C-alpha cells in the first residue's frame, strides 16, 4: 500500500487541489492541476465530473482521500474574478452551521452559472501610434480619411460609433486595421451599474437621528465586526439613519448589501434609495431576469456593483469587498429559508460580518426576541429612535370588544369601526382594513351534512376565491371548481362559506359605502414591483379611499393621508399551539398599526377582538413593547425555548405514511441523551401533510453550551432510514 503510494507519488508529481461544484449533495473533490495552468484558491474552473463538464470553485488544498492516480485534470480557469477567501469561508461556515453540503450552499450564490462564461468581447479602435499616414503606401480613400479624421478627435471608439459618425462600412475600418493604421483593442464591457452619487446632501436630521447616524458611521469607519440594532418606532426615520451608514461605507470604497424581506413590494423604499444615491441599486431576488442576473453577478464579483439590494439569497453572491450589511425589518419571517438549505438570513448576515470584519445593522420597530436577548447579553449594540419624525405621532390604539360591540349577522365591521370610517372619509382622509386572509372565506361547509373541503395534498382547508370561482389550497396551490352539490351527501345548494376573507370583507365594504373608492390588495393581485408601485401611486393620488388587505399592506408603506386602520380580527394570529404566535402577532399588528397617521394628521387604530384581555392585545393598546417583551421572554424561559436554550428541528417526511412513521420511530429510538439535551417528538409536524408528503417532527432542545450540530450528526449516523424518507434539519426553527 505504502509502496504503491510512493510510486504513484513519483509518477504524478503534479499539484492537486480541491474543487467545489455547486451541486446540492457535493463537497470539494480533488483534481490535478494540469502543467502550465496557474491556479489559486477561489478561481472559478471547469472540471470533469462523472460524464459531464461542471463548473466549480477551487476550494483549497487537496483533501488527499483519493489515490492521486485516479484523479482527473481541471480543464481550465474561467474568465471571472476569483471568489474571495472570506466568501469561501462563509460558505464553509453556513454549511457547518446548517448541516448542509457545501455544494448546496455554494449553489445559492451560483444560480446563474452561465455568468461565468466570458462576456461577449467589446472592441474599440484607435489610431496606431508612431505611424503616420505618409509612412504608408496605403491609398487613402475619402472614406478612410473620414475614419482617421474621426479617430484623431475621438480616440478609442467602438465600431458602431465610428461607422455611424464617418458614414462608412465595416470593410473600410477593417482595411485600415489590416494596413496597420488603426489598432483594435479588446475592453471590458461597461458595468451596468453607475457609481452612486455621494454628493447628494443628507436631509436635516433630528437630534436623535443625528446621534444614531453618527454612531453608525463610526462603526463603519472602524472597519471592525459589530452588530447594531436600530430600534425605532414605525416612522422614526430608521431608513434615513442607516442611509448615512451606507453612504459612509460607499465613500470608503466598500460594497454595501441591504437585505429587505420582500423586494417586490419595496417600490417606495427603492424610490427613496434612488433619491438619496442618484442611481439604481443592483437588485437580487427571484424576479430578476436571467440576463440581468448574469450582469449583476459579474458586477458584484468585480466590485462595480457597489450597492446590492436583495432578498436573502444576496448573501451568497461573491462580493469583492463587502463592508456593510443592513437587514431591514430584521424580525420578518421572510428571512427564513425553509427549503433546501434551511437558514435565517439575519443570522447568516451577522456571521458574514464576523468573517469579513465589518458591521452588520439590523433595523426594526419590533425586534425579534432573539435579537433583543443578544442586545441584553451585550453581544449586539443598540441605537434607539423613540419618536416619529417631524410632527407625526404614533397612532392611538383602541380595543373594540366584538362580543359587546357586535357586527350584524354575516358582517365583520363593528358599529364602532363603521362610525370611525364614516368620520375618516368625511374628513377627506383614507382608511385601511386589515384582515390576514386571502380569498372569500377560509372554509367552505355543507350545511346539510357538515362536509368540509380539504386539500388532498395538505392538512389544510380549501379557501374559496369567489373572483376566480375556485377553491384553492394556500399551501400547495391545488385548485378545484366549486361544485353545485355537496360531494359527500349530494345536497344541492347547501354549500356555505364560513368566516371572512378579504373578498368577503370587500363585499361588505362596498355595500356599506357604495360611493367610495375601495380596493383590495393581497398577494393575489399585488405580486410584483410594478403592481405595488401602481398601488402606491393610486393611494397617493387619492384614487383610493379605503384599502382592504392582508399582511402585504403591513410593511413599510408610507401613506400620509391614511389615518385610520381597522384590524378586523386581531385574534387571528394568536390561535394555534406555536410558542412564537404571540411574538409574531405582536410584530404584525404593530406594523399594521404603524401605517396610520404617518403624516401631519394623527392616526387611530381599532383592534377588533373577542379576547380584549389577551396580553398581546393589551400591550399593543398600551404601546408598551418592553412589558410585552419581558413577559414573553420569561414565558420562553419557562419552557427553555429560544432565545434561552438552543433549538433544532428534524422533519421526517415521505409519500407513504407508514414508512414515515416507521422511520420516525427508529430515529426516536436513537435519540441522544445527556445533560442539557431534551428531545421532543416525534409528533405530527405543524403541517402534517404538505404537498403530498407526510411529515413528523422532532424538536431538540439543548443548553447553550451544547454543540447541537455535533449532537444531530451523531444521532443521524446511528440510524438508517430508507431512501424514500427524507430527513431535513432546521437549526433555529422559526415555529416551535
Ligand atoms: P422608519 O424606517 O423608521 O419607519 P422612515 O425612515 O421610513 O422611518 O421615515 C418615515 C418618514 O419620515 C419617511 O417618509 C421619511 O422620508 C421621513 N423622514 C424621516 N426622517 C426624516 C428627516 N430627517 N427629514 C425629512 N424626512 C424624514
Ligand atoms: Zn395543499
């Protein structure tokens, strides 16, 4: 064995390296560097893999786990800037933290592998130096003279410009190149992203904002890792303040990444951004087209895209010199990726800052309890903006007890809310009704036999969408026609909608206010940036009196004339056994309430509830976030749940229920024991049937000192499960 190795070592005295391909199950594999090829870690290369040609990144030294005689050669280096060491270490870190293969993590930043192709060359032409026309026995036709004359005044132009300006054809230009009078040079294609304008003055900041902005700018200048929570009430100017930090980072020549929970709905934010920096940022999210993605990927890699605004996947782009990350609305669930590599973008952003040695800023009016605990422990710093900007004040919040102040039968607007709406419209102001339920009714029921329409693929009711005449599952998208007769008992015309969705609320609103302009906004009709921008315009131009919508209206929008927000069912988010429910509901309702009274006129929020003593409702009405957070933190402490302990989930899923149960049973028998480790489950996962897969869940709760990843790895190594059953690992699950 040893001898064989020595011999092959002699035969193959060539350099070997490991290369990571962006494939879901891959780690780095060893390759031989062919003679004469200059290769550094981080280079993008082409490799043979199985029968295919793949692209990958040179990860580092060879691992040495395969006989060098069996290794294949790298084909060549691709013409793109190499991936920096920090970006590579970040991928390793995310892989180790989430227990996902490195290739799966790399893939998230290489969704446009063809960005690695050499871009189409661009040529420019100029006069060849040291040669004058008289040196040559070249016949100078008038057309040739026009080109030479033009190039004398305009050195190095591209072909299209030259031909247009001189009124000649390509063969004339080629003739001059062949004769040596004009030379042709290849140049890098221009970056599609202009550098930001840093001379635009900042707005006059209030003293509080000024203090906060100065603090953030110092952090950027220090060029060291730190995490800062920008904790400010809705409308306090958090965005204005972090824009100052962005400007500082740009002026120091660093790239900046801003993560937003839903870019498609951020029309207003983008407009403010353009106003402040005079350019379009590089956008990175699922709706950016392929061609634009390619350009963006390259511009991020070569550093010419200085500002990137993206959804969570922007974290994995190969930045050249990233120097600041801002995570806006850091508490948002949208930052959690729940499929494939399961991760929370906020936490990964902090890790990225740590590896890169730069500050990470988290902004929110309702920070997550995890972030608040990190502030309390001194790991994160905090700046506070306690007041709304200018004359705007926080809205007053009133509770409407629907058990006393009853709406009419099959109606959802209480008499009190109706009265306030009338007053608001009489004053020429706008109002919003919030109901976090798409469609007409959340449940359809047969009044003869009680049959309910359930999704065949999920544990979920089908939701009636009257506008389309369909029943739809909101988890898998399954649709069915609404039948005339009950499929269970055959009764005719007995099917009845149960409870309200926004469509049904709209019906009530137009009957109540026939003369008003009323509009519904949900992800069904406001799904992209265009639709969102158009909606913003309509509200600004007062083409809408009353907006009815779901949580898409909760975020970020600034409508100065909107003074009344009615929450139709404040109890909606509080149901369910999830320990995060109170926190989530508090955040959502605070954000919704935050839409009221952002201009000069003060706002009012009415919370319709059947449970007015609930602590979430009470805390929002009292505007007492600290009290709520303290109660909630002690509640979590009682159960040893995050942010106190550590938590991970295993989701066991498959198409056959008995196989899933059998696998879960075996995994359960191998469950780890030990100090500070508790395993709960298996239990049906929150959606025990999802897209046709049965799901069981384990929760692993440990003390902070336990290395939860190692525990899980050892645990799963002890069990064999059939290939038809999948086990997903969710470190720091959002719901528990
Ligand atoms: P937040 O992000 O905290 O909700 P924003 O930054 O969106 O707050 O500010 C709320 C509104 O107040 C925005 O329309 C913003 O342009 C305006 N605003 C905030 N601070 C200032 C300031 N210093 N000067 C002018 N307008 C400001
Ligand atoms: Zn479904």
